């Protein structure tokens, strides 16, 4: 995927160290590590949303 947009953010020294350590552990660049974390968090949110909707639908069926 071609990346045409950039994004800058401020981090504390500790946050930067954590990101650097995590990226090294994952054998990725810091940029790729942030992309991975954002993607995984987004997928988790979608999954949670689907689960909550299914549970709510089940509650509606059980109420009748």
C-alpha cells in the first residue's frame, strides 16, 4: 500500500523508549509498529462491537 500522508505526534521520553523497545522486539520499524498496533486495536473494536450486538440480539430474543 502506498503511503502518501504523514502523521506526527509528541511522545514522552518513556513512551519513546517503550515504542523503540517494542519495535525492536517485533523486529519492525517504529512506524510499522504503530501501524500494527492501530490496526489490531481497530480490529478488536470491530470485534467487540459485533459481539455486543449479537449479545443484545440474544437478550431481545430471550425477553419475548
